[in-house]
C-alpha cells in the first residue's frame, strides 16, 4: 500500500483488492461454474473515507461482464455533478473480507475508488499515519446492533 494525499491530506490510501462478477461467484458456490471460471480482477484502488460508494472504471465493468443498472447523480470533490450508470453486481474482496456492492461506473477512470460504505460494511479502518487499511478486529467483522 502506498499513501495518497486527499484534498485535505488525510483519509486516502492506495490498496490492491479483488473485484469479481457476483453472479459468477454465486454460480461457483452452487457448483454450477468452476471456480477458475469466475470473472475476477485484482485492481489498485484509492480508499477515500470522504467518498461514499465504490467507483469502477467502465473498462473493468465490461471485462467482468457486470450488468448496468440505474443511473445516479454523482458529485465530484471539485463540485461538478454528472449522471453515471451503476452496477449492482460488484463482489469485492479486501483483506479477506467479502461483500457485494453497488458501484458507480466512471467512463474515463483508470483506477477504482473505495468509499465509506465499503469500509463500514467490511469493518475496515483507514490508518492514515501508516498509509494502510486495517480491520477493526482482525478476527471477524463487528456488527453494531442495539
């Protein structure tokens, strides 16, 4: 992992993670698809605790065969806004923790972006002084309930 300064100099690090086609993962778990046939890629992504969702380059979405879903309005850090398509089928694995997420599809983006929703769901923390992402508890995901 290498550090990346955000607009405020904190809250962003770069990591490698895996993204796969969720439908393929389900079929492999059911024994219908050989595990080696699951469409997956290892990507470099910026973890930005100020962002909310996962953002994937359109090229990655196409390579993985992820279905395109509804459009959302996005707001960039510089205040610009745009309408972008999403996919509901992004299966992410980060530090051995897995989850399925809605991802915003960016047509010209080269790297992925991982936002706060993924960090929260996978119970991961950004350790800015050490430029890394770490699990809150390495043994398991802690789910806060009342």
